């Protein structure tokens, strides 16, 4: 299939590469021409404007926006609504707010343009590992673009199948085993991804605090015979193998510690990209207690005033999966 892609940053460029590797064709645009020129070497067609991008696409066209939440996404979707035609489709794969998706979809529906929100997880590793996608939108539009989603998804791979799962059940989406689902109507995909990121905050915080406890076991405030100089690099490694708390986040932590046991290359200044806040807002609207997720978010706020080893662990994990460089830190390459 043919796809237009807007925003060629850490994820957008690799989305184009993965699609082209699977045989799809990509017309690409970024305000900075350099990423498009680089993708041209892989077979993409770079363009210099949104107008040129739409003109280069066959009808019915599909355009994937991979831009940060906020004004840039709002302006881009509005402009696409003016340029695209009835039957075309906009896919927004960035980390926008799900209520904005619902609002935008209504505007596009009046013009006969489909709007799909695609919560996309995979970070800078998506080209190699594939992207986990949570998709919201009309079934006809999602099904039409299924070849795109299928090519981006990780596939079944070597993950053992879940015991008792029945893909023949009408209420079960068999694509889940391949790493993507049609979550429901517009907004639902991004809502699921929002909660996913809220959970991510909590998981990261738990690892960070646990390693901080072990690091401080040498404290002079403890009785001398209760002080342990623990090798955090080895502990992270052994936990990766057979432990009930093994995970990709732990893998990234082990890699970071192996390269920099004191995590001196990380500032401990931990940003949040909005999803944690939005998850808390949803919890408040639904009167659902989320003690862990709230604390994890507030800890990120605190990290911008004082930095602990736990915050450096959080920085290391964020850099590991998403390439996020915190202010004051300049780690080189992948940890």
C-alpha cells in the first residue's frame, strides 16, 4: 500500500523504513528536510510541503501523522482536512489526548474523511521489534488499512501463546497475538495507549525505587554488619533470567547499568509527556483510585528539583526505550 507520513523523528522515520522493508511505498514530509533525504535512499519519496504530499498520493489516500501532541498536531490535522478528499484517511499515531481525537474525527466526518487514532508503542526499537498498536476508528477504515498495521506490528514471534485464549471467539481480536488491536471507536485506541503509559510510569518507578534501596545499603546510618555493597549490574542481570519481575524495562535497566554502573551519564531530571497526567484525569472522572500511578507522576515532578539514583534509573529507562534525553544529560548512543 501507499502511505504518506508526516513527522520523521525517532519513530516516524523508522515507521517509514519498516513499511518500505515490507514492500509498501511511502511519501514522507518533515519540516526539516534532512530526514526525508535520508529516507529517499531507502526508497521513500520526500516532499517539501503538506500540499505536495497530498498531491503525490493516490486516492483514497492515507496519511499518518507522527508529531508531538499540541499545536503542531492540531494545525497539521486541520490543514490535512482542507487538502484531503472524501474517502481519504488521517491516522494520528503520536501521543495526543484521546478527547482531541474524538473532536477532530467529528470535524473530518463532516468532510467524508476517516480519522483513526493509533496509540503506538515501540520507541526507537520499533524498526527492529515492531510496534504494538492500539487502534481506534471506524471498522471499515481500520480494515482497509490493515496491511499497514500488520506490517508495522511485531507479529506472533516466539512469545508463548496464552493458555485458554480462543481466537475464534467473536469478542476476541485475533490480531492481538500479532501485536495490534482495533480497540473500538475513535479515541479508544489512544485511551488504551494513555493508560498503558500511565502503567509504564508505575512500573518504572517501582524498579527505580528498588534499585535505589539496594544502592543505599552501604549507608553509614546502618549497623556495620548490615551494610552490603551490592553489585546492581549483576542483580539486574540475574533478575532478567527466570525472575517474576523480568520485563523489557528490566532489560533496558540492565543494559544501562552494564554500560554505566553509577548512571553518571544521566541527570535524573525526568520529563513526562502528558499521558500520565491524562491517565490521572481519567481516573478522577471515573472515581478510580490510582495510588501508584499518581505517586509515580508526582515523583517525576519532584525529580526536576532534586535528583536521586532512582531518578537516574528512570532517565536511563526512558532513554533506553525512547531515546529521550533529559536536560543536562548527554548519553552517547543506545545504552
